[in-house]
């Protein structure tokens, strides 16, 4: 009896591991989340003696955040949305953060310590105009000193306590745009300076308490202004004229306006177009002319005089009050790989308060902005810290000649992503290098056993988590046999390429792309896209993979392109070149040369395509496939198909240049349809099988074609915001078009529906999301396309007897016999993006990865959007896995793969297969980054990471011991019975 109880206990312990799930110690093992804010454009320091020292910033990603000045960590942040750009930031009453956004129409106050919103005020706005925020420095806790806001043609005075609008002034009739609001200390009169049509300067004197206009003065300026303005004193500003070659000093003493013009040529030789660097300097301004920075002093009568200059590009900060009623400013300029930080007094440029030289990573580029703050040292002298924004959008704090902390904010603006394998690991790595001693090995397994038996203390849980992270080897810079360790290559908006490790998201290397051109117009190219260039075979261990980054010099479509080839393992730029033509479309071809470089075609604006790499071998490979290269272009309401025509050697001497001809055209009537979305399959997607067995034991052949294009159009009236039209005025039409022949294979119309349309295309099906105006709900529609022409292949006897030839070539020019199945479902949420999981062999069930409006990712099984779902599925359909039909797709809280995290500003989701068929990599990017591994059909081909081998070993030993003991007792019992 005791033996039976013992065996039962052992069986229970051995099975307990199957139901044990300790989320606390599994967090962060297979996923990571990184928070960013983006490129900083405004910064306000808050360094009072009481409380934490922090800096309030707003960014180009529409984020307002509070950062710790000691470590650069985020205290709090708010992402306002893509259409709520922040125009200004200030601190009021010493405890509120004031933000102005949406072109001056929304004013908010946030609690400084924790970021909670205190109040929000919507301001009247009638037109698009420049916005301006003025928060008085001497603001007290009353309504005598209001916040002055200009935007949308209206000037508002708002209370900082509760956001109440005290008064407003309408300037929409005269077209007046405010440029500066000056509030002299101790005075209730504010000076409002602005332009009418940038040709007439106007100054208003307004009572800040009542909003009454005390005085008004205007004066015409021939030639007009450019709009750039610098406040140099309480009664003077300096602006640039419309030609940017003349500095105009505008004085408004006692309400009278005076102009004084100073040509740039009088200040410096070889002058050109000027640019005002700093907007707030006392009695001085900084002007940039031909990469030369001039410090111009403004005299009492508006006379300008150059008092200093720097030959290199310089970034300037606003002036800051220091001791003895003086003001100082900071300037940063480059010299090779070093940057020089200087803090000078405004009135005494020879008096340098601080001079520091910092060694800077060259892959950060140049300094774009500088924000300065001062503090009092222990010896009662002035100390300075500088917050600088680099060209790659990174944010750094400089203090005492060193970089205190840095933030790689370029990762908040990822534009393109691809993945790459890590190098192979070296053989001969012993267990001793991983587990240092036998004692540590035993201690680790004892801890795992305590965790499995639910006996672990909180300290043991932490130790187990650290042990798992250490033993998992997820952070090694070598590839593993399951393919879990990879490099994520992310290209950002400033043209910087990052390599992130999937283990913990750390930056393995980063590189800011440089142009090989020496021209000023293309000093730094804009990154367009990222492509796999060379992926060596697994046996080529002496070669490193490389990627191709295609950029262009300028925002114009005809701007010349730039190619950059980057080594994936080292992050070094192998080579770069100006290709001498524009880049409209990049087409990777399914061909490689002997060095495994992939062939690419680049189309330009004049209708030519160019072959890369430019080698004789690549040319011979391409010429063999010359007649089989097709592509398409999408314009406003036209889709065109193209084919190769011949060499353009008659026009240019480039033998790698080819001419094209138009093969077909699909024109959508502009009065009824407007293209809003197009999509194709991933070129590297793996399809496991082309056939599907339905519930009737019948074969359905998938129409799997890489040349299939999904197009969504909407009526022109319905191209606006959701709800801007009635259901009768809007309709959504989707097409499936063959891009070789231009033939429309399927057309589906949704009356009373509206975009935006978010779609995903995989194998032979497409799923797209839109809004139904009649039902006032979002909808998801799935369309599956099947090949009817292969119906005769269903006869197995013909296949056995060889009556038909399955190896016969298939051409797109033969009219395909296809049929489709479709179904629509309601969906409860708005969608930002949709992706689909991908695995190595395509065997594992697929899941839709839906990026919701809440910036989370929902994993939805593809079976929920199966068009064959019925209300009452038969037994055969149930066995096939078909789910009963419902009108709404379920949203299961446990299906959010981001868990409690939010990928703020979610823009895209990228999936990549691992070597393990059950597992796929998922990477999401926006303002934040998120990575995880996903197993749509569970890990059916491997054991889990938390599987306890020690418990299994103990169970086996105990069973063997129990069997032996049972055998001994049985022998003794049998012997005793025989003696009877």
C-alpha cells in the first residue's frame, strides 16, 4: 500500500510541471519593450532645489515627456497623436507644464511631478496660421499674468490656474500673424508684433488684464519679410527680408515703428542667403551664412556689427540669465570627431565662462539643437549643462566635459526593417564555460526544482529568473540551432541604420549613412528602403552577409539616388556610390550571381531601369531572363504594367541601362473611384501546400501567384475622415489584378463603406479592414481565391496512369479559371496595421497580428476569418477545424501578445521565421519598439524553456528505485509463501 501511495505521489509531481506557469519569473525571457520619445524640438529645464531635477521636452513624434537629468530616464510621457503636433512648451506657476498643439487650437496643462492632465482648453481657430505660446516667467498664482496664445488668427489670454479664456482678439479679418509677444517685467501692457502678408509690420499694445488695445501702429516694408525673426531686446527685433540677403531691425519704442536695413554683404564678404540661428539673444543675434556663423551685436539705434565668427557649422542655444544681471549662451561646433562646447557672456564675447571638448561618435552626425541650463556649484560659481540633439535624432546631456547620458531617439522613427542571421559559433565550447563550477550547476537545478514544487521564496524567484536569462544564451552574438537569435536591421528617418539583438533589444552596432558625393546638396541622403543584398550560404563561413540601403539626395522625385552597402556583422560601410539617376522603384529579382549577390532593378523618372550589381556576370544572368521580367507602377488613379524593351545604349553609354514599354493599363474613373491601398504578397513567403482538402473530401487548389495585386478604391467623397459622408455617397471596391497581364481576376463592392483600408496578403487569401457606415461598425473581409483549371488533377487514377502532365509550364497569359470564397465580419476596434505570422516551412497555422488603435497587438487565429464558416457546421467540418459562424470576430484579452505594454505610435509589424517551424519572430515599431517570439500552434516541436530536466531525472531515478524495491519485496514475499 505504501508503495502505491509513493508511486502516485511521484506521478503527481512529474505531471505538475505541465500545469505550472510562473509568469513572474518568465517575464522578459522571450520579449522586450523599449520606450522612446523621438527627436526633441523644445526643451524646458526645471532644476529647483526641492524635487527631482528634470527637463520637459516635446518632440517631432508629438510626444511631451519629463526626463530625469541624472540618468535620462523617462519620468512620464504622453503621446498626443499624429494630428496633434506640439507647437510650444512652457512651465507655469512652477508646477504646471503648458503645451500648445494642433496649430494653436489646443492648450493643456500637465502636473509637473506625475504628468497628470490638470486642464485642457480648446481655443477658437478659423484658419491655418503660425502658432505661438508665451508663458511669462514671473507668473504668480493669480490671473494677473495670463498665458498668451496665438493660433488660427486669434490671440487668446488664458488663465494658468484653470485654463479659463480671459479674453480673445480676432485678427482674421486683416490677416495679421503674430510673430512675437513681449511682456516687459512689472508691466501689464504686452507688445504684440506681427506681419500682414509679410509686407507690413504691425505692433499692438494690449492690456493683458482686459484685452483692450491701448495703441496700434503699422508700417509697410518694400520687398517683404521671410518670416525668420529674433528678439534682441524688449523693444527691438531683427528679421530677414524675403531675399534672405538683408537684416532688418524693427524698433517699436513708445509705439512708433522704425526700420533699419543692413545688407549681409556689409557684414561679411562672399555673402549668400542667411539664416537666423538663435531666436532669443540679448542685444545680439546669431546668423548663419555659407556655413559660417556670425555673432552680430545690435546697437542702441539698431546698428548691426559683427563681433565674432566661427568658420564651421555651429548650433546655438537661447540666452540664459546668470549672476550679476548678465546673460550667457552656449555654442557647439564640430572639428573632426570632436565637438567644442563654449558658454560666453552675451555682452562680453571674450569672456568665456566654459570651454569643453568632447570626443563624439562620428555616427551621430552634427549637432542640430542646443538647450542650455545653469546651476550653482558647491563653490558658489556657475556651472552649465547642455542638452544637445544630434543629426541622428539622439539626445545627449553634456556636463563637466563628459557625456552624462545619451538616448538613441532615432529608433522612434523607424522606416524600414529586415532581419539577418548572426555568425556561426565556434566549436569546442565546453559546459564549464557556461556553468563555472559543479556546485553552481547543482545549485541551479535545485532552484529550478524548488520553483517547480512551488517552494521558491521571492529571493529564489529572482535568482531563477537571472539563472534562466544567463543559461538561455539568448544574448550571445552567435546563431543558435533553433534560429531564435537574430539581428533586426532598422533603418530610421535620419538615415541611420541600427542592428538590434533579438535577445534583449540592445544595439549591436549603428551607422549613420554618408553620401559619397562632395556636393553640398547631397551631404546627407534620406533613407528610402532597405534590401537584402548578399546572403551567403550556410557553408560560406568566410563571407559576411550585407544589406543594400537605397537613399536619395533631396525630397524631390527627380533627386539623384545613393546606394550604400553595409556589412551586417560589423556594421561597416563596404562601399557607397552616387548612381547618377533618380530612384522611383526598387525591384529585387529572384536571381543571384556566383558570390550570392542578389540582382536588383532600379527604375528612374524617365522610364529607364538600371541593373545592379554592375558586373558582367550579373548582366549575362539578367539577359537570359530578359523576357520574363515584369513589374507595375501605381499612380493617382492608374495602374500600369511594364516589360523590358531593350538596351538604352543608343541614349547613354551605360550597358546596364534598359528601356521599357508599357504592357497594359488599368484606369479607374476619377469621378467614382480613388485608389487608397495596394498590396502584394511577400516575395519570400513559403507555401507548404498548394491544395486544401475540404469537408467533402474534395481538393481545392490554391491560386498561389506572386503576381497578384490587391487594390482598394473608394469614391472621392468617401476619401475623407470616417463619418464625413453619408452611406449613399461612399462605396468601397476591391480588386485582385494579375500584374503580368493586367487582367482583373476578382472584383468585390462594399456599398456604404469607407476607408482607411488596412490589408494583409498571404498565400491565396487577403484580409482587409474598413468601416461600414450603415452599421456604424468596423468590418473585416476575407477573400480566398482558388484555381479551377486544375480540377482534373483531382483524379488520382489519372495521376497514377500518367494521363496528364503536372510538369507542364504554366503561363500567366492563359486565362485562369478561378473562383473565390469571401465572408465579412464585424470587428470592434479600429486598426493601424495588420501582419501575418510566417514560419520556415509554412506548415504551422497562421495568425493575424492586428495593431489596434490602442497601440497593442492582437493575435487572431486565421480560422476565425475562414470564409467557409457556417452557422451549423457538419461533423466533417468540425473535424476540419471550422468554427461556427458569428457576425463579430472575438477579442480575447489573453490574445494580446504585447500583454500590458503599449507600442506608442504603432506604425508597422514585421514577422520573420525561425529555424524552428513552430516559432516566428514578431517585431513592432512606432515611437516604441517591441519584440517577442510567437508560436501560433504552440511549441509542438520542442520543449519549453522552463522544462525541469532535474525533476524528470529525479522522477526516473525514483521510479527505478521503486521498481527495484517492489521487485525485492515481491521476491521476499514469494519466498516466504514457498516456505509455508
